C-alpha cells in the first residue's frame, strides 16, 4: 500500500514545525521519527533544516520515503527494536504511534531523548464534512463494515478533555508539561481520491480483498464528484523530564540493539 499512502494520504502543514519549535524554546537540530511511512511528515521537518532519522518497519514504505526524501537517515526497524545508543532533541510520530506496543513505550521514548528534549505526536481522522454525504456513505458501507473509525488506544472517550496519547503522557513519570492543541483543516477531494484514501485505512484493509472492492464500489456510487473534507490534526507535546538528584526512573538497557546501524542515502 506504499504508493497508495503516498498518493492519497494528506500531508502536514508547516504549522506543526512552528508549534514544536515554539514549545521547545530552543533550536531543534536532530529528530527521530517513529513510523515514518512514506515520509509525509519527514519532509516537513527535513525541509525546516532538522537532521531527521526516519524509522519505519515496512520496506516498501521506506523505499517510497527514500524516493521522496533522499537526504535523510533511514532505519528499517520497529519502534521496539530501535537502537538506543543515540539521543535526539526531538522524537515525533505522525499518525503511527498507535502501532507501537504500550508496554515500555514511554521509557523507550525517554531513552531516545536528551533530557529536556521534546516528544511530539500528531494526527487525526479524515472525515466527510457534509453530514448528509457522511450518512449515505455509512449506509453504503454498513453491509460490509459497521465503522471505519479508529478507537482510542486507551479507551479515552471522544468528549474527554485530554485525548490519547496525552492521557498516557500525563501519567508517565518520564514526561512533564503535556500540551494538547488542534489544527483545523478543511479541503476538497475528488470522489476517486477519497475512495483511494479509504483504501489506506486499516478497517478496510482488514477486510478480504474481494469485499474491499465491493465496499469501494458501493461507496463510489453514492459520492458526489467532489467531497468536502474535515481533517483536523490533534497535536500532543511533552518534555522529557530533566534528571534530578532524586531517583530517576531507569531507561531500557541499550545492549542487544547495537546491530541496527542507521542507513544513510
């Protein structure tokens, strides 16, 4: 699905970098991206002069990233297998953190950050802005799929003040100054591009291939030629706690992870 991700998934606005820099309060020279995909967010930070190491477990996604952002360091690795020998000023993830294991997630992020370094997570669903269009799409989808929403990984209710992963960050002994904000986005897509976007959504990808094609056809028949899209981004920022003279939580050991050197292209 790498080519479909690149073609149909929306990119990210420069406001993301501006928010991260303002929050950091100092220049960010190095960053590690978790689950970089085809590099939609990678190019944003690289173009802003940040030395990005982009990690991604899927070889096809990473190949697409290297075509689009050829001058960054890349690592083919799961988050859980990333080497811990180097620390960064920023660790960030764009719509990929929910694929990581919750066990040890935050101690590992902390181990990849310099004290005082910044963690950033951003993403959000791409939705039809017109309720009447959304309703007919739901009806067309219903025989095959009850919902295509991705539930909160920790079960946080949509109406809660603080959303995931801010909820986990607030409970973590590793992070302070957790902030949450929303960047509103509205744009227009062709019906074909919207169905193309749906073909990258996990709820559809989990269906048998023949069923996928059926549901795409059903949805295509009820869509107008162009659709208005609501694609708000929720941004979470947190700061890696500075060491103190008191007990500091232990980080995961670095042994066993030194056999994954970065690949430079």
